[in-house]
C-alpha cells in the first residue's frame, strides 16, 4: 500500500504527510484517463449535493484532474466522429470534405494526446493580499532583522538599453566603494569599515574574530553567461556575445560592486586574496566582468563552469546535498561544489530581479547556481537523473509545464539555503540593485516607484538575515513588476517556509543533511506598511520583525537613518504612472 501511495502522491519523507500529486511518467500515463474518470465521479458525487464542498482541499485536487479528463474525452470523441465522417465522404467520392474531416479528426486526436500528456494548467486564483507588518519567524544577525538599503543616484549614468552603451562601463567605481562602505558601517553601526567587519564576524562566530587562515566563498549570479546546459554566450576568448534570449543590455553582476567587495575583504577585513573564491559554478567569468577584478586581485580564485584562461573549474566535492521530499527518491545524488564545501564562510551576492518560474530571484534562488548541475538536471550539456527543481517552483513560462502555485508546499530553496555548506555558513547577504532586471535574462527598465521616480534604482541591499532581505526585495519587485512577482501566492511560499522552517505550513521536515534534525527558523518575514513609507515593525516600534534602514549618501547624516527618509529626501507622491500596488 505504501508503494502505491509513493507512486501517486508527493509526501514529506519525515512526516509521511501527503503534500501533492506526483505526475505520472512513462507507461503510467495510460492510467491518467482512469484517474481522471475517478476524479470526475468523486467530484460529482460530493459537490453536486453540496456545492460548497468545491472549496475543500480534496476537491481542489480532483477538479483539474476531472476537467482534464473531460477535455481528453471531448477530443477523442470528436476525433471518432470526424473519422467516421471522413470514411463516408471518401466512399461517396467527396474528397474535399473527406480531407477536411480527416484534418478535424487529426486535430481531435492531437488534442486528446496533448491533454493526456500534459498536466492541467494551474488555475489562476485571486488571493487575499498578505497583511502588512505581521512578522513571522525569528530575526537573525548582529542587528536582528536589519536590512540596510543604500541608494545613490550617482552610482550609474547609463543611458539605457538600445543606446549602444554598455551598462558595465557606466557604473562609478568610487561611488560603488562608498555605497559598500556605507552599507557595512550602517549595518554594524560603526565608524570604520574594519570595525564593521570585525563586529559582523564576531556576531556570526559567537564572539570569535576572523582568522587569517579561514576561507571565504562569494556566490554571485552569472546567469547571463550561464554554461550549465553546455553552451554559453561567449566566444573562444571569453568575450560576451549576444544570443539565446540575451543581448548586451541584459543585466549581470556589476563588476564595480564585486570589486568594492573584494577591496573590503582584502584591505579592510584582512582576508588574504588566495583565501577568497568568487564565482558561479554554472556560469562563466566573461572578460567584461573578470578583467577589472583580476587586474587588481590576481590571487583570488575565480570559479566558473569551464575553468579556462585563468579561471578555476568547478567540480563536485564529496559532501552530499539532500532534498526533503519523496520526489528525490531514486534520483542521482547531489553534491556541494568543491570550493564552497572547503570555505569557512560564504557571502551571497544576488541581483534584484524577477523570474518567470519563481516570481522573484534574490539571495535564496541565487543558490540554484550553487549545485554545478543545473535546476533542469543537466551537467555541462549532458542530461542526468537529478531532481528537476523547476517543477517545484510556483510558476512556469507555459501552461503545460508542472508548477506548484499555492502556499504550504515543499520548497527546495529551503533545503538549499538551509544546507550547512551553503546558507548555513553564509556571513552576509547582499543584493545588487544598481539596475535590477525583469525575468531570468535581466531585461532592464527604469523604476517608476519613489524614490527612483523614473531613474535606475542605483541601490545596494545588505543584511545578515536572508529571509528579511528577500522579503524586502519581494516588496520592491512587487511594485516594479507585479505581473511576475505577484503572479500567484506561491511566489511568497518559500519565505514562509524558511521563516517557519521549524514548523512550516507544508509540514515538511527540512533536513538537508539527512541527520534526522529538522531545520529551525531561518529568519524573519514581513511586508512593509505601504510602498511610499516602506516601514516595517522595527521601524514603527511595533514588533520584532524587519528594520529597513535607508541610507542616501547625498544626504549628510552622521549616523544611519531609519526609514522614512529625512526631510531633505522626502519621497515624491506616486504619479499616474507610478500607482502604488496594495501591499501583499
């Protein structure tokens, strides 16, 4: 009986709780019509006598199966009638109408086959906006729940896409250095960068300072030069070239911001260059990003997928990586990449952008590039039997692809970021918000919301609380690109699962080490009060959630200023083109 349950349902491996239906594969697809018929009967028997039962969880599972069966049955029935008509027309020598009937029949069969093979598309369900200023989870860090937001319009003077200018050539290195320094000192509430680093290390280490023999790995986002599928947008000399949905305007990790971070680690925190690794195991260090860093920091390890022309090739370590879902049963074992497993600390440097599968992609999803193999189960162009992670995300670019759009489901991002060799050793979380980008390929747009008001966001976000910084990122992205960030309620699910990892809504025991220990709360999640004031409970003095600390270097303030901005930087009310989206 247990084997039947495992074959049909997705279950939590610890609790055994059913958390969803498993998609039939291979020969099992022949049972889809039978399952659909049973679901239809069950739906009619239960819902017709009492329509309110349609809202029951079991009926919400049965409804798409039943509707899929009806569509399949209609397609096959139509094809049968059309084939009969075609036979009669040909017997009567009416070839034109006979041919038309054949076409109709083929379309009907095709419809039936597609309906059989593809899962029913997730229904678009309007959901109640999540309440403002009601934090969940436990705040983390030296300053619990604090997220520093440094905004300096002088950070970039890029004219924008289609102008022929390259975005990476239009970011000020001096301003990037200032922004990085401001973020660190503001977070730690110190007057020097060195003191800020010391406070951050001691907070993370339970009082112990950084030791010069300890190694640090920086995970960046090189999606715009991704090579995990076997191909990449580079020439033989590691120069970036357009193609595959990408062009020169696609936003990547800013070399100036990475340079500022390396400068801080080497010259302020006292980390030897040789003890620093920076990169993305599934991406490539294109020259546009690599050269300005390597010129000044030649002894740093630059990790990428190919490992050519001075770069270091990523490979698997012997440290396993586990998934807390029965979907992973029988799949190829995952392993942590070598340089990440060897590191004593990690810094997670993500990009502020949305995503067509996850709604948003910030620090949590940045670790999808930390597996070496891709989320779609490919390793350097060769498909494998790893767990397909895209099918566990809340959205998909086409209705035929599996997705999990609702709340209270297993989310692989929790395991990935809870793993002690990835999120478990992360010292700092940062989000590069100089430009931001829409979708995986980072299409850039200026931002209408205040205080950007039609300019680039020109921002850096920093925190020691991953859930808090991703929650703030969600609030920003939901204003700029609600069509992706708010596409369904499931986009926020990973934030709830991480904040409440000790007792998540899904009932999953997140155990990324398989040591029979469930993950504890990974940080605090909360939504701001409104998109103008951008205040959280620690700003308002009403709770122990998030504190968003706004820093504008153009405004002379001797100490960090919490949101809202000072009188010299009063937010501009939203215009007709900047209508605020209700907080979620």
